[in-house]
């Protein structure tokens, strides 16, 4: 028995670790023939035959079924029933489920008609020890521990650990020796019965469980175990009695519900079976319930049963890899182009590092697993079938893969197609409109308008794609951790997933530049064309320039511009800018207050100097303006301007706010703009990622 269990553990623990060494059907047949041969050689020995005769309940088929369930459907790190693995995630599970065995009338007839009394229980335990322990010692060399110095709880825990490790012979012996200390200990009675049941000795287990139930009436764990034992002997009615009792106290009991689902399915009641299966999954993941779920429900979503207890971790740091802002203006193209190039370089560099670490860690992990495999010797005691939650994690990975393939991938694909179609349509519209546009100002304004529209489409697409894939990445990174207990393999899997996430960011790092010809967008043409180069000398005027005031107007000239203003209630301004060649006409209502001047309205009066009227005035005006360049109309808009004017001084102290058909909303530099920016404007740009250089124009 020990050799069989050691072989089972060997198959269950090591074969799943080598995803590139899937055994063929010929290999599988050879494995099962070897297991069957070992089983037959042990079970046909005279000593074992005598033990079987005495115990009347050893079921070797259960041992073969246990091994086959662990390997036949569960190779390559998959949970039982997986038909294939892609990218570390399991394929679709099959819907093969256990069948309830025929009613074993002989074994059921050998059971006591009622729960044993304390005296009868003590004698029963003694008889079991006399029959089982010597047989185990002679056949397997099972050690008999001295448990007299330990508490019943400690002994019970030791028995449970031995059973978990797969050493059922030792688990049974430890539990029976513990019962010598406290024959009536309900926990020991239950654990000893579980070990007997797992080894196929259901008939020997039931009297212990009934004694435990008598001592602790209504214990759902004991009731479930009794139901499982009776079901394994084919007594569906007795099993339902105990399983329903357990469910009445623990509605989501995973094992009781999954077995009840099997009974309902056997009766043809698929609706009740599905209800029990879903309650089982809400309680805990079990392989039996998982297979039943796929048999009873079309395309179930596994996370639906666990989402209340699952909090998605955040492995993706959006601040570190935040996508660059979209380019929406022609003037921003040089800066945005440099920013996007720096971002892609940074992400590509990070991706290369993750790819290299995935390769190196995967190689180290593979070598470690190969070495462990080579060091296994016959008779070695292997500690675990698999890491905790391995089956559950693989099931969740399959569920994530299936949801991505059947739903989320389609959403991404549709968003991608819609995005490309919209961008192409907008680009075609822009090209046609740009061809018909009259003047540089109109062309630049048109490009800005379409770049803004394209930016909206890009952000919408990025939001859909990134939301779906970020969840997919975070969930995969979490569950993949539990698929192996090798630290190097875990890191390799994580690095591969992260490399995939970075690939998505590279795909999404896209903006659209609508280039306008050089003579419109910049002054490069003028700089490069010798025939059109301008020779500039030093400005003969001082920085402030000259102002010549008149009775109802003034003329200003400085090194940057010349301007003329006339009017009182309705004010006309004409300004020509030397640097850009633009001429701006503006007209609209205005009001002025003379602080110092020659008129009677002045607060402080000074004499006029002929037609020149020096002084100090404050004014405000609202105007409509039109801008022309080289005889071509550029844009129009409105403005509000306040000024403090020292008459005779070429520069006014003024602040204006304008909104133009091309330039948009603008505010001139000054104390007011600075105050608004500091208190109401967006925070100043900060370098959040040191890997991306801040673009600085020349």
C-alpha cells in the first residue's frame, strides 16, 4: 500500500511539472501497466489477502482511480480534465464526472445496525489495530509511533498531515494509536475514518464516523463524511440523508453539495444538480464541482462564484508607464514627436529587460526541476502532490483565457477597427478641406481642429483596450503565481506577462501629426531661401518706443510693432507687427478715464504742448478684430482689453483676453494671468518619469 501511494504521489507531483514532455497514449498505458503490476503484486501476496479477508473492505480500484484522475486528465501542470495548454493556461476541461457505484449490499450488510456503544467502540478500535497495524508493518514496514506523550489534538494533526502527504498507511496507524489515548475523541474518530475512507476502507470508516456523530450530533463535517462513505458504497438514500443534513447547516458546503449534485444528476434532475454545483463552488473550489459545472452549464464564468472574496491586485503602475498626452496643435508637433520617441524607447528598453529575465529565470527553473526529477529514488517520501491552490489557479487561468477569447478580445478588435476607420475618415476629410483652405491661418486652424478630433478617437480607443487588458494582466499575474512552487518559474511567468503588457502599451502609444507646409507652420522656408532672407539691423528706438498722443487718438511705434488708435465711444485700432507681418484691425466700444492731462475731465490738469497732449489715462474696450497677412485674411475674433497709458511713452501697460477663430482663447502675459495660473490653472508640468526626457525647443 505504501509503495502504491508513493507511486501515486510521484505521478501527481512530478509529471505535471514538465509541460514539454507530454506522455503519449503509449506512455500512459505503460504507466498504468506498471502501477497495476505493483498493485497486483502487493494485493496478491498471502499476507495482503489475509488482511483483505479480515478487513472485508479494501478497494484497490479506488487507488487506481485516484492515480488516474491525477495524471490521466491532469498532465503538464493542468487541473484534471484539461485537454491542452497554451501560453501557460489550461484548455477546456472535459465534462466527464464520476459515476455513483452500484449498491454494495455485502459491505453495507457488514456494518453495525446502530452506532456502537463506548465499550463496543473501544473493542472495535482494538480489533482494527490488531488486524491492520501488523499487516501494514509486515507488508509495507509502516512504523508504529509512540504517541503516549502527545495530546489527542497533536496526534490528530499528525494523522491529517500524513494523509495530505499521501501516506495513508501511516495516517491510519497514527489515528488508531491516537484513539488509544482518547477512544471517544470526536476529532480523532473523524480523522481516522477519513484516512480509512481515502484508502478504500469505507466499511471500516463508517462505524468510527457514526460514533463521532453520536458524540457530536449535528456536526456538518462528520455528516458530510458519513454521506461520502455511504455514497462510495452505492447507498444513495443513506448518503442523501447525511449530505442534506450537512447542507442544512452549511448551505455552501463544497463537498456535500458536489456529491448531492452527482446524486441529482444520476436521478436526471439537472436543475437541482446545477443549483448544488453552484453552491459548492461558492463554498470552495473542488475538481468534482468544476467538472460538473461545465457539464451542467453552458459557458460558465468561474469568477462569478468567487468575486466576493477576490480583490484584484495592482501589478501595473500607470504612473510609471503613463501613455503620453495626445498632440492637438500644429505648434506642439516637435515637442510631442520627441516625447513619443522617448516614451517608446523607454518602454522598449524595459520590455527587453523583462524578456531577458523571463528567458534566464525560465532556464534556471527548468534545470532545477530536472535536477529534482533526476534525484528522486524509489521509496523517497515526497511532501506534496502540488502547491496549494494549483488546481484552482489553473482553472481561473483557463476561465480568464476563455473570457478573453470569447468576449474581451472581440471588444478590443471592434474598438480597434472602429478607431482605424474613424482616423482614416478624419484624415481623408482633412486632406480634402486642407486642399480648399485659403491662407496659412485657415490651414493651421483646420489641422488643429482635426488633430483634436483624432485625439478624442485615440483616447477612446486607448481607454477601452487598456481597461480590458490591464484587468487581464493583473488577474493572470496573480493566479499564475500559484501554478508552480518554483521561484524561478514564477518569476519567468511574471516577466512574460509583463512583457506582453508593455507590448500593448507600445501599440497604444500613438498620436497623429497633421503636418502643414513649412511656409505656413514655421519660418523655415524664409531661413533657407537666400532670395527671401531679410537683413536686420539694430532697432534705433529704445525699448519703450515712441507715442504721439492726439486729442481723440494716439500713434505708437516701437521695435516690435506700430499702432494707431482713434475714437472715444467707438474706438478703432490698427496694429502692424514687424516680426510676423500681420496687420490687425479692431473696432468696438471703449471708455477711458484721464488721470493726468490737459482736459477738464482729468483728475490732475497739465497744459498741452500744441497738438501733443501728454498725460496718464486708464481705459477699457471690447472689440471685434480681423487679422491679415500678406494681403490674405487669417482669422477673426473678439477681445477685451484694459490698459494704463502714459501718453508720450511708446508702450502701454495692458492686459487683454481674446478668442480667435484659429488661435482660440488667449490671455496676454502679466500680473492677472500669473495670478490666474497660480491659483486656478493646472499644476505646473513635472517630470513624473525620469526615463523620459523633457523636450525643450531650441
